[in-house]
C-alpha cells in the first residue's frame, strides 16, 4: 500500500474543515486524488462508522454523521471567536493579569470573554482584592498542541498566532489597533497618534467588517455607539467636534494613545483659536435664532445673542435623522457632511466663519 490514502485520511481528520483536491494533491504522490477520496469515503460507509467523508462540490470534509452530532455536541471542542481568542492571547502573554487591567485594554466586552474562557477551561481566576487575577490552564497547551504549559512556550505561540494573522504583536494584543473614520483622521494628528486604521465603522463593507474585528479601539461620532457595538466588541470611544471645546475634550479623551507633547501643543493652539473667534463675535450685534442643538452650541461658545425673531441659522443637511425638515427658510446654512472640510479643525473654523460672514453680510442686506 502506497500510504497515500492514509495521508489523505489524516489530512481530513487534522483539518476539521473542507479541503479542495488541489490542496490535497500537494500531500501525496498519487495523481488521482479524487478517486482515492471516494474509495476512502466508501470504506467509512462499509464499516458503518459514525464518521463520514462528504464531497461538498469538490471539497472534502471528515465529520460526525448528523444522527450522532447532537449527542456529542456538548463535549466537542468549540472554536474560539476572534475577539475571545485575542483576549485569551493577552491573558496568556501577560499572565498573571487582573480582570480590571484586561478590561481597561480590551473594553467592557472582555467580561463576557473571560466568562466564556473560564467556562471552556482555558483560564483560571483567583481573587485579588476587588478584582481577580487570571492565568491560563493546561487546557491552553492542549488546545494549541503545545508540549508544555511553560510560560516561554506560550509566549512563542502567541507570537506565532500574531504572525499568522499578519499583525504586529502589540496590535494583535490590543495595545494599539485604533480604528477611526475619515472624518476624524486629522484628529489623530492633533493627538500625535501615528498608527491607526482608517475605516468606516458605520456601514462597513465585508472587508472593513473583518478589519474592525482585529482592532482594539474604535473612535466614532457620538450617538453611534449602539449601532457600532453590534459589530465590535472592543473599546468604543465616542467623540464630537462641533465646537472648539468639543475638540479639546476629544483630544483629552484620546491623549492616552498619543503624544503628551503633541496633545499639549494642540490644546493650546485650539484654545487660542477659540478666543480669536470669540473676539470676532464681540463686534456682532445681531441676534440669532439657532434651529438645532448643533447650532445652539456653536452660538453659545461664540457668545452671540439669541432671540426668537433673530437671524435663523441651521445645518445644511436638509432633514434630521427623524425625517424632519431642517433649514427651510434659514438665513444662514452651516456646512455639514459633504460640504464641510475633512480636517476637523478646519471644519470647525469653516462653520464659525460661515456664521460670522453670514451675519456681516446679512447686516448689509437688512436682516
């Protein structure tokens, strides 16, 4: 016997997933791999085995027969989801590590990950003050086919896993891995954050959805957390940049990921800009009537007077998310979305300039 059939049998057993003939051909000398696989499948049928080999449109898999699958489901090994695997990797690499530290790095979904890992027997926990100290169990070594649970062997395995996923170790363990939408890319520069992924977390493509799962942090606009939280289990940071004060607060929130020097410089510069625009607004006597909360917050920061019969100011997006018409009959329209600058700081300045120039122009036109 050539042994080719046995090699194919071992490959199907070890894989646990469908393999195409092209991939299997690389393992054996026999050219007619399809015929060998059909013979192997017939042998399992002949011995009335609980295991079967199925041809799935040219891809072959070894699996438990349906009538037995339900009976053994409770003891079958469970595949770890990518976010849970990364949480396990962090425990393994940094062990012992507290739950509090783990949650701080990986986000609130980590509580569920730890519960799942404890139930699966991958990690154990001992009480330490008000939190718990986590470490891997012998099950970790068994799952990844390690000869021992030696900490150095485990670290080598984590490095190997990171390389398999073509990601840097720091990023794979959640130390970095920040995702941000294009509208807030310039905010990364203001914070001194050099490494980040530019991504659309609101309506992601299939490729973007997969990339999101590899991130540790997502920076999103305020009010989108519920939507994004359905596809992302890491840390979600909500920010907004309607006013200069908003931008300063957002930079402070992201400061832990950036450069202290750059954060300090940016906040100082933005504070000076804020004062400059307040000075410009001091010379405007016209009263205004904001049509939305967005406009109200800008007007308050600028210190302009408000009146029920003042100059109407509204965003230019036409309708609110509830479908309500906004901006109809407004005297001044604030640029948003497609009409606004991509640079976050320039975007705020553009909106403030629109208000100031609009009021100056309106004074000449009699409103």
